[in-house]
């Protein structure tokens, strides 16, 4: 369909894009547009109606959100069958997009939608600071291949049978042993539950413990994958700001008293996204609070192990937990390979059976083959070898990042120097807006994540933060990528601070 018959009233108080969307809705309702019909190209309709392209984009997006049309990437918008279930974007996404009304709306909408769903489309040449996923070229493929072969030679068809829901016993024992050696965490193997990634672990915790209306306190900003889980259980999320040594415990206590949360979700090492690590004093304070006010703590320790500091970074809430208050969640995605889809959770005794039953109803068990291979990997000390190999590789990227990012300080772009992990958290000066910077960088094939997507609720500086990760980049890309950010920041700042002078008319 090349064009549509739409009448606009430019004097009407209803915004133009709504008038267009309403007219198209009426055409659909009257069957003048049918399922599968393509809407006119944005530019063509904009010219015909004498409006901006952005107005048409907003009208089409409105129709998409209300399930009248579907967008097909690279092709256009098509009329949808209304009988399909309505899919409404999450609150964070909605809130985020309601704050944007500019020429870049369409481009940004598509990209951030992918980002909030955990995926982002990138071009082949892009420098990807957006994803904290490790570079596949450093995955220990050959070593893992021999572990898999060893399992197959040894266990034959048993490797492909159903595994116990709580996980392969020898792997749980190896993990119990490892936790004690590396973090002084004493958890018998019976209280270790294997899961298909930390995300599944958090999801099952939500399933086991949360009822609609329960309160969960998180850091603000926080890992959006966890927030999505808690929201899916109809829990109420309360975000508490971060300080340089961890969550603000005064505000945490106020909120604990006010809301009586069932869970408090924290990342105590290299927090995602702020990169902050908790002081030991704070860890003790939080554990005390958990006892006093009777809540459980979910400690997501996904990046621990990747420390570049000389300080000992091995103390966790779990290692100090004497009263079984902490549910410790660990992923192998960032430090080993995300595609293994393996992680584990240590459960307080009181919920261990409940957790196992919930795991069973989720997917019966995580892959027995992968668990067995991972067990061999641990037994042969390859996990520890790999960790020190990864640390070496990442340390040089981390150093390059610190060196390059320091060059942005002249614009007032500051960052918190993390003790480890794979991310940097930038704070922008008042002249720079994170969305604008993100968009301009994306146009030059440099991908960042606007900090906004990590916040649980609106706060003053949310558009002044950016997360950049060095996990999937090399040192040359870091240099080139930060140079592009430098260039764009300089242009954007010059634009906003450009002065105007009055010239005498003689
Ligand atoms: C803090 C945090 N927790 C959990 C996960 C999910 O990890 P997994 O791949 O093990 O499910 C991620 C992934 O990015 C993460 O950043």
C-alpha cells in the first residue's frame, strides 16, 4: 500500500502522530486495511501528509505498541491479526521511550528494545562496548572438547540420561570444595543446586519465594535481568542507591523497615553496572540487618574471580553468613563460556527442597553431559588455570581502558576505577546526555549502553551514565573506540557550549 486516505487537523489539540494512528486504527477496524497489508513507507506518508518523518514513526510505533501492526526489520510495518495476544513493553522500556521524542527515535527504539531483551544487533565492524560477553576466540574449546570426549568414552549413553534435578553429585562436590578453597564458603554439596545459568537461578529463587505483592529491594542501578524476574512474579521493586563502598545501608534500613522485603538482591563484587565492590564492614552490616528484620539476601557473584586488584577480593556475604541468610548465585558465563548454560545456587537449608522441586518443574535438570564435562574440567584444575589465563588477558584490556578513558576526563567524563570485572561506569558532565552520546557513537559503529536501562525507578542523573564493557574487544579496538567517543564528546560539548555574540550593525 503506497498511501492512505487520512485527514489531519493541524489546529486540533490531539498530537499529529495520534491523529494518524487513530485514522489507521479506524481503517483497520473498518477492514479497509487487512491482515498482512503493508503500511506506506514512512517518508512517503510524511511527504503526503506534510509532516515530519518522526511523526509517522511515532504513529507507527504507537500502533505497534497497541498491537495493530508489526514491524519487520528492513521491510516495514504490516497489519497484524488482532486475535494474537497483546504484548506490552516492560515498564522500564515504556518509561524509557516516553522520555524520547526526537529524530533518532526509530533507531534508538529498535536498538534499546534489543538491548533490554539482552541482545543487540551489531554490524560486523562495530566496536562492541555494549556486551559484557567474553570474546569467543579465548574460549577453552579444545580443552572442553577433550573433557566432553572423556565423558562420552567413560559414561557412554548414561551421559545423555536424565540428571538428578539438583545436579550431578560429583560436580556439586567439586564446587563445594572449590568454594571453600577460593572464598572460604562452607556449603556441603547437598545445599548446592546446579542451574542452567545464573539467570535461571534467580528465576527459580523468584518462583520459590515470591508471592504477588511481595517486596524485593535491589541496588539502583542494578542488573535488569533480575528486575525482570522479580516483576514477572508481580513483586514490588524498591531500588536503593549505591555509594562508593556498596549500597547505601541507611536508606536500605529505612526501606527494609518500611516495606519488610522478602528478598534483597545484591552484587557485592564489581556490581553490574556500577562496578563497585562492597567494603567488608558493609557486608557485616547487611548480614546483621537480614537477621534483625528477617529477610533473605540473594548474592549474585557472577564476576567474582576476575579481580585485578592486589587487595583480597574473596570475602563475600556468603563467606560471612553464619545464619543461613544468603542465597549465593554463581554464573560460569562471564568467566568460562555463556553457551554452556551452567551456573549454581547455594540454598539455605530451609528452602533447599523447595528449590529442587521448582527446578524440576522448570526444566527437570540442567544438561548432564555438560555437568559431567565441567566436573572433569574442575577435577583437572583446568578451571583455575583458565581463570588465571583470563585474568591476564583481561588485565591488559582493563589497563588499556583505564589509560584511554582517562583522556575523557578533560570533558568532565569521570569513571569509578573498578577493582575487577569487565565493565566501566562513566558519569557524564551536565553538557552531555547519555542517550545522545550513545546514538552518535552507534552511528560510528561504537556501541555503548546508556545507564538508564539499569535503573529501577527514575532518578536525577540517570541520563548522565554510560556502561562500557571491554569483555568482547581487543586493545586496538579499545583505543579506536575510545578515540571515537572522545571525538563525539568534544563535538557534542562544543555544540552545547557554543556562545552567541551580538554584532554591531555598522
Ligand atoms: C549480574 C548478572 N547476573 C546474572 C547474569 C546471567 O548469567 P547467566 O548467563 O549465567 O544466566 C548476568 C548476565 O549478564 C549478569 O550480568
